[in-house]
C-alpha cells in the first residue's frame, strides 16, 4: 500500500508558472495540498481556503527575467 495525499490541486498552465516562480496563488482548498500540473507533481503548498503559499525551496524556483 502506498501513501496518497489527501488533496491534489491540478494547476493550469498560468498557475503552474506562478507556482514555480514562488508566487502565492488563489486556492479553494485548506491544509497541505499537492500542487500538480498535467497530473505531474510540482510540490507542496499550504492553503487556507483563500490562498496557497508555495513551499518550494528558493533554489528550486524559476526566476523570470
């Protein structure tokens, strides 16, 4: 038996870009959420029902020039 997250949040292309840039996103979920893009895991975010804060390590974030 493998572990499965309680909540997966499939991001669209725009949201996924914001996520990998380290931005906060609007999110309807609460608690720890696994952010996915096209059914691929991106990482974790902590959500409060209104917004989700990115928990990617800073070196893993992409910066747009």
